């Protein structure tokens, strides 16, 4: 794979790789590993779902009071990784993370299934819970609270935007001679370099 064939805009490359991955194997093509770190540098990683690009930022949704939410509050930088096994491709991104605008989160939340909306209210994500029965009781409580009315977005739940400063494309090749291209955002746009595999 040549540098020329990728082109100068890594977000356009990402979008076309994502579409290819989804077409090839739709199962979890939108799943990405999101790594955050505490202010003292202890990393943690988990899977979240990709919710699209918005003005050059990668969007995902979560609970703002979860472990990741608390880490992002104190240390608003993250890395994320897509691995598409069916294509033997990986995309890595690193950058600054901020909360999405309330209007974006409201719109996204309103379009979710009602069960997911109720779930967002019921689950104090990342906190210890005594049993599944406690969770089910919290679901019933939320259902009763919002009976016969639309479920509003909880203030503790919404979107995040990761603004990539580095994007790397990895394409598996024979004999471990994989292709890697690393794009870095700079004052005059994206600069690209080939990396050793
Ligand atoms: C396939 C898959 C998709 C997931 N998508 C999300 C998501 O979009 N948002 C989210 O908050 N958690 C998602 N989770 C759950 C997270 O991996 C994680 O358990 C949760 O966010 C709590 O992480 P934390 O305690 O580090 O904050 C997903 C898990 C899997 C396996």
C-alpha cells in the first residue's frame, strides 16, 4: 500500500476503511478500544462504540460519572483502537477529549430505544452493585418515574468527542512486513510518515 493511495486526509481514509470493514463484517465493526489514564498515569481500557465523526472529532457516548468519565474529567486525553480482523487492519488515534454539546447528546439520546434510555437512568455505571435484582429494581423505578412520558437525557450521560492529533493506519502484509502510516496534525495540516512494522 503506497502513501499516495491513502491520500492526505486521514479522516477520509478512516471513513473509507470503516465503511469497508462494516461491509466485510458488520459484527462489531464499530467497536473500538478506548484507553484513558488517571492523572498519575495509570491506564485503563475498555470497548465503546463509535458513533460517527463530527467536525473532525470521533464521537462516542457514555456515563460521565463512570470510571472513564472521571478519568477524562481529570485527564482529558485518550487513545482509541479499531481492529478489523476480517481485513487485517488496525486504526489507532490519540487526542484530546471533551464532552459533546448538550444539543448533540440530547439528539442522540432521544433517538435511542426506550429500553436503552431507561437503562442509562438505572445504571450507575462502574459503581459496585449488590445484585442483579438491585439493577432490575432500579429499572422498574425508572420505568415508573417516566411512565407515559418521553425519557429525558440524564445530566450524567452523554457524548464525548476525541479530536485526533495522531492517526495511524496499519495494514497486515505477508511475512510481517506490514504497512504503517502515521499522520500527525500540525499547523499546516496533516503530516504523514511511514513507520517500521
Ligand atoms: C461491544 C461493546 C460495546 C460497548 N459500548 C459501550 C459504549 O458505547 N459506551 C459505554 O459507556 N460502554 C460501552 N461498553 C461497556 C464498556 O466496555 C465498559 O464496561 C463500561 O463503559 C464501563 O467502563 P469504565 O468502568 O472503565 O468507565 C461496551 C462494551 C462492549 C463489550
